[in-house]
């Protein structure tokens, strides 16, 4: 009887371990879950999440495509820009923080465009004095903007978005998630159009 009890207990332990191991394997191998804004302004719009780096040449190229998409689709799409500064792009994390300081004053996209434009022209946008100069030239309230940069108050936000990107399998920039579909790199405008049109059609049929 005792032997039977030990056998039963051993069998239970083996099954429990097998179930636990299966759960670990499935959690590692399961498909990614596309990130979406917690409260999209327009739930009928196609939600596009972009993970990007202001010192990435391919991201700069994609920025032009993003502007073209915004002009073409208007309120049919919503684009959420998230930060994924690559460690070998010195100062890209500071540029990301500065853009969030600009967001506080309602000028994120203006600052975003200026960062990519200046980087393309060879300006080192990873330097604090450069970032502050851009803010001044865009008409941001100087003291509040400079204090935001100097205090590193946006550092945690940038780190959180980077960690989120890593958890979703982002390894390079730019990476886009369009309603669950992942696009990597500076893809042609037509590629985005094809995916967005399919998502819009899908929403209309729901």
C-alpha cells in the first residue's frame, strides 16, 4: 500500500512538472500580442505603433513615409510613436527624452520632424545644448523645457517603452505594429498602404 502511495505521489509530481514545463515553452513560443494605445481617440481608425530611434537613418527615411500616410489617410489611422533608442547611437536616448519634453508643450510632432531633419543634415542631436536650441527655435517655453531635459524626468518613460518593445520582439528600428501585423524597416509607402487598406476593410466588415 505504501509503495502504491509513493507511486501515485510520484506520478502526480511528474505530471505537474510536465504541465509547468509546457506552460514555460508555450509562453516563450506563443505569438506576440500587438501593442495598442490604452484609449485610442478613434476606435474605428487603424492603430499604428512605431518603435523608433531619432539617430537611426532608416527611421528618418520612414518618417517621410509616416507623414505621407498621415496626409493620405487623415483620421482613418492613428499613429503612436514609441521610443527604442539603440545603445550604439550615442545620445539617441536624450533626444527621445527631449521629444517627450516637447510633448508636454504640445509640440511633439514638430520636435520629432526637426530631430530627423537635423540628424539628416549631420547635426549631433544627442547633445543637450543642441536639443535645447531646437526647443527654443520651435518656440517652446525655454525654462520649463530645459528643466525637463536637465532633470531626466522622461528617462523612465523612454526606458519603459524600450523594455516594452523588447518584450514584443523588437530588435531594430523602425518597427511598426499595424493592428497586430508587424512591419520591420523603412518599408515602401505601398507596403503600408496594402496593410492599412486590408485592416480598414476588415474593420468595415466587423
